[in-house]
C-alpha cells in the first residue's frame, strides 16, 4: 500500500518516516505543527498523543506521530488542556502516614498518575478521621479531579457523602462498604501467616492486630481465626492484642503478651512495622528470635529483609496496587463506573519463623 493509499484509509497513517528526522523549528511546536508536517488533521494528532486515548487509531500511526512529536521537540501544555477539559489535572493521595510500605504504594500511584498527565498531591492524616475530612475537603476546594484514599475505616459516612456528591475516588489498601477499592486479600494473608506458624508446631500463637475499625486489621484477624479453626484449635482471647500500625505500639502490645503466665511461642503482627516492635520487645525481655519466639509480619517492606534476623512476612504488590488504583480512578474521572480489584498476597518465610516449636527451649 502506498503512502497515499494509507492516507485514504487512515488519515493518521500519512505521517512518513522522513519527517521523523526533521530538525526542530525555531517557533514553538504545536499540535497543528505536527499535523502540518505529518499531513494529517490536528484532531488525529491530538487523539494519538492523548494519555486517555480511546479513538480507534492504528498503533503504527500512533507510534509514528509520537516519534515525530519527539523529533520536533513537542511539549504538551497541561494548562491549556486543563482549561479545555475544565479539569485541574491533579489527583489527591490521602495516606495515613508515610511509612516505607506506603511510600512504595505512593510511588506506584505517583508514577502512573504522571503517565496519564496528572500531578499527584499527597497528604497524611495519621489515621485521624477528623483530619481525613479536613484534608479531603481542602483537596476538593483546590479542585482535584479525583482522590486515592488509603485512610478509610470499614464504615465511613464521609465516603458515603463523597459518593453522593459524585466525587471520583478510589480506596487503596483498605475497603469500606461497597465503595470502589484496590486491596489485597487480607483474610487470606492472615490465614497463610497463621497457618505457617501452626505448621511449625506452635500451639500458642499471639496476634498483635492493629485497630479493628480498619478492614485490613479486621480481615487479617479473621484469617488468624480461620487458620485456628481449620487446625481444630481454640483461639485464646488473651493472645489477641489490638495495637496501632506503628512499631512503638507493636512493642507495647507485645510486652503485655510476652509477660503472660503462659505466653505465646509465636506472634503474627498486623504489619512489618508492628512486627519490628514485637522483635524489640522480645529483645528487651532477653528472648531470641526465632529460638525463643517466632515472628511473622505483613507487607514485606524492604527493611524487614535487612534485619539481623530477616523477618518472615506476607508480601503484597505495593507498587502495583498504587498504579492500579490510579488506573481505576482515571476510569471514573472519564465517566465510567467505579470498580474494585483484590490482589493476592504471597507468604515469604525467612529466619524469624524458621524454628519449629520443638526446637524452642523451655522458658525459665
């Protein structure tokens, strides 16, 4: 097929390879400039370069137009696009805190948002509901196009308000009601972690479980209970401690657990930060990991792998969750209904849970 024939069947296909090597003009390069050099209509160029491309343009046409745009030094004007679409081209990222694992989620969301042409704006709430409302309200006043919210409690009237106002938002790492969320199968992760410890012969497994008003903590507790039921074991309520999501509260809760008359020989912590607190409390009591106490966390952050005794953990695809949340949020911004996605966790066994209970020396 000749170039003329390609132009007849697909206007965008007339962009020829000679133009790709063209020198950059002195005047600012616009979509009209690219269209004139390519011999196509400006709308074809606009659709080919759009990060939200839906139009049916052949892949080879899109590729040639992008190559031409690069060779000419084309730089899109986000402010002009913002005025045209009446969007701010910003996405609000609402996080409980900037810990290591949340930073990985944030980076995944940030990178994907920029691929779509959006600028992410982040704020933390310290898991305070009043602060969450204040932060989100401030972001909406600044006209963000949508929100990624990683702070939601299992039941949140404020999210119902946002949905009633048709505000595009996507929950991340936590679920709440029927609102669209990207999460991991927390119950399955809690089940695998507990089953791993029970499989090592432990019969007194403690849980430092995080605030139960959040779905992640509540579902990991459910997995803990399911693993015990499957093994035919009753759960001792004294071995379940509620904590925060940080290492300090993890250490405090673990100190209570380990001081019991009949303490646990293993502990499942709601996340790796809490698990590090458990390890610190054990150290202060003269207990060795894993000889005297087996420990497993959740999230599998990078620090956990670098501890003196590498931490067993339930790994979740942190960066993928962040980027997927942006994908689904952009769908909402474009007028599509909200969707949820549940990703699978993976058990990563390391030295902190390596010993069986038979190898654990008797406590003095």
